[in-house]
C-alpha cells in the first residue's frame, strides 16, 4: 500500500499536491454545509473562494510586474484557498474590506518583506496578523472542526510523507499538547476538556500540515526544523500569553518565521545559463553562472523555478541536488529526461545561453560527516549520483582525503556520467569507485565492473570492513528503500544509513 502511495506522490509536485488538498477540503466543506453538518452555506464558501482567488491573483500580477520577479501562480492560489479555509465564509457586504486587505497584505508581503528576493514571513500568517491589529478582524480557523478532521488528517499525512517532514510536524504537535498539559495543571482547568478541544475543535492539524510546512519559510536542516516545530508548538498553545496578550496560530508562526530567517540561507538566486552538456543519451548537465558567491554544503539541494511556462499538473518548480562543488565558480544541475517529459523539463531543455532560472530554498542534510576519519560508502543509482559528484569534487579541490568506496549503479554503460571527477578522486585521493550495470544483456564484452544491483555478496566482496562504515544512499525512492533492506539484512544500524531526500522526483 505504501508503495502505491509513494508512486503516486512521485508523480505530483508538492505545490500541486497542496493545491488539490485545499480544493478537496473546500469541496468537502461545501457538501457538509449543504447537509447542515457545518454551519456554512456552500454558496458563501464558493463566493469566498472566488473573492480571495481574484484579489490574490490581481495583487500578485501587479507586484510581479512592478518588481520584475518571476512568479508561481500555484502558490498564489494556495494562499487564496488557505484564506478561504481559515476566515469565516462571507456573510455580508461588510466583510469585503477584511477580505480585501487580508488578501492584499498576504501577497504583498512576498515582495515587500523580502531580503535578497527571499520573503521572510508566511504570507497568510502575515496578512492575518496585520489585519487583526489594523482593523481588529481575524481568522476563525473554521476548518478546525471535528467534522473536517478526518479529511484534514488523510490529506495532511500525504503532504507530510511527500515532504518527509515527520520530525518537524511531530515536534510541533507534541510540544503543543505538552504545553497545554502544563498550563492545564497550573491553571486548574480540566485536562481532558482542553486536549479534546485542541485535537478536535482547533486548527492544530490543519496548521501543522499546511502552514507549518510552507517550504520558503522553513529552516533548511532536520535539526533546525525540529527546533522550529518545537518553538511554534510552545507558542501555539491557546493558554500561552505575555501579560494580557494571547498568541494566535498565525502570530506563533510569525515568531517561528523570525527564528527560521535568522538560521536559514538568506538568498534567492536568479541564474543565467552558461552551457548545456549532454552527459548521456537522456542526461543533461546545466551549468549556470552566478555573479555572487553562493555558500552551500556539498550534497544539498535547491528549489528551481522556471517562469513563463504553461505548466502541466506537475507545476513549474522542481527540487534538484546541486551537482557542483562550493569550490567551483558555476552552479551545476544534472537532470535526467524521461519520455514523455513534463512541461517543466521541456522548458528546461529549451533554455538557451543567458536564459534565466530562479533557484532558492537551499536545504538538505545529505552532507559529509564532520568526522573526517569516518569511513564511508556512497551508493548511487542513476542521476542520484549528483550529490556525490559535488562531494568528491569538493574533496579533490580541497585535497582532503577520506576513506570512501563509491558504488555507481546504472542500467547501461552509456548512462555513466561524471567519470572524469571519479577518476580524479581515485588517482588523487585513493577513493575506490565500483561501477555496476543492471541490464545484463547489454554489458560490454570488456566490462571490468560489477554486474547487477548492489547485493549483500557484492558489498561484502568490495567492502570487507562494511560494518565500520557509514552508508550514504541516493537515487530513486524504490532503489533507496531496496538497498536499505539489504543493509538491514546485514544488521547495519539505522543510524549508520543516510538517505538522500528532496520533495519528489516529479
């Protein structure tokens, strides 16, 4: 069952999944209102959606043209739909000023409150906080009801699985519950009543799945994401207050955004294409120029956005690992193209010299361990080799020797890329590189590498001291999970296995 779910999630981008989730919640809310289960008229819900969508779209178009900034309209629609789910559906014409200002402020914050083209605050949270202060109207978070809870949970868990943000979400939920528990004990309130209200009649889960996970305002590493979730969970508890000022979900998130900004990369890059290099029949290396130094760790990834495309269901944003080393003056992105290609990859392939692409949201924990004496095994499948190209090129340029064995698994010999870097790594640093081909019918007669997937026997043969090593695995999800099973069969501890992850291969 999980395999089927993962296969579905790999065919859709995070933004499109979120968009469909929000649309589904609004349709369900309309049906529940129709049957009298929710106290909201389906027509009022529909009108609210149209109002928020229209105001957000117009506002974004104006600001995008003014600032000459590429935009992703999926994120605009997502903001509009969130507003429709947290602000009470329209009741009269007197609600229009509130609808107008909260939508305008939410979208405007992406452009005005941005440093180095990177916005600081969750747009919806910012709009809600400012309107609550300025015109004394705020969100009711009406989506947080017992009737909506099953649907919020089902779709929300798909989002968390897609993003692999379990630790951040769970740290937030657990902290919020524990904080409520402590306040209940000290305040003399009934604990079960408080917990029931928090889990069944509050936006706890919707907030954690939708607002907390917003990628552009989330810290880049797992450890920082746990701190982020914990901080917001503490502030989220309805009893928390400073003097007579009580926090709200949106204000808690704003404080979390401040923390995230202080500990996160501060830059959104607009890169120009320098050249395209055909590495294999279906793999292209895109080399981009950057005018300013860009600091990152080998193995991290970026979110890449192509403006001006007519996106299909997979949208106009993708996550790709940086294939270049921080020591290089250009930024590389290795991409495999499938047939039929998505609209994003078609547009990517059609880029010409000096064409622009937006790169942002540097993140990832798939980096070299700080302990340089730690023995390592790298295992890559196909284009999953890109983080290892970054790491090994970095080690070569720094002349930093580490005990590493690299397994590079491909279907055919023609699919092997970056051989020049791996040859240098072997010659200069003594790194052992093992190539393996899985299409046994096409193995060249003079092939000197391994045949088949990396098995227990192959691992024992090539790495006799495998029990002393830390394993890094990168590639398609099916390949990664398959090799994790091989390692478990060899009784390798889970903490000694590091897997590459970014939100989807779609």
